C-alpha cells in the first residue's frame, strides 16, 4: 500500500491533533526542564493507547463489514 485511503488520512489527522492537544495540556511547550521528561512519557502513554485502540477498532469493523458482504458469482 503506497497511498492512504480517506479513513487512514482521517486517523492520521486525528492522531496529530490529539498529540498537539495533549502536549498543550501537559505544558510540554513550556521551558521547565525538570518536568519535561516525565510529561513526555505521560503524554506518550495518553496518546498511544487511544490512537492504537481507534485504529484497531477500525480494522475490526472493516473485517466484520467484509464478512457481511454478499459475494457475487
């Protein structure tokens, strides 16, 4: 697969927006050096779980949908 379909592009966009929102909420963009590493790890954990879950749900939904398709002979 060399190109992304519409749903994958939506997933990438939502993932990026979710990461930016978490970075802003966690205060990563502030120059406080002591909390930066801990905040980054916290943001990565908060980011990766929903992103992977949504992508996995989409794959599962597509798999189920393909199972209900009527095969024409």
